[in-house]
C-alpha cells in the first residue's frame, strides 16, 4: 500500500504554515489555505547575489478540485490572503509521490 503523503506531509505542513485565503474563480469564490511564498529570497554565491523570480503561493490541488476550481481556470484568478489581493499570472504544478492530482500547485502572483 503506498504512503498517503496528504496525511503524512501536506496536512501537517498546511496546518502549521498555511493561512486562510479567498480565491475568486470562474465557479465562484472559495475559502482555501495557502502557504505564503510572496517574500523574495536571496541566494549569495561569492560576490553575486540573486533574488527569486517573484511572489507566489502554494495551494493543494485536491483542495482546489474540491472547490470546483479547474486547472484551466488557475491563471487569472484573484487570490486574497494576509491583507493583500493578488492575481495569478501563471502556475507551476508541483505534484507529489502519489501523483500530480494529489500534490501542490505554486501560483505565480502579481499585484492585484
């Protein structure tokens, strides 16, 4: 029997780090949990410092599916959390060992 990564990994992480969010999509408005990834991160290699590409948020794919959010609707959704509203400009599927539909998606955000 395969390991249930949702129960072993994603549930504890989203319970500890996740914040409530409102996602406005074509099927309506859904209350979901996201992991805030909006702060730029720096990587220093010798005298060279680089920043991450931009703000994002991680969301569990099963939660989106349960709320009637289709993958074709991810881009262009409004996502409000931690006092700000963002627009999903694109997304990256992160998957899981149990398959892409049981993993995460990283929403790449722009100011809304």
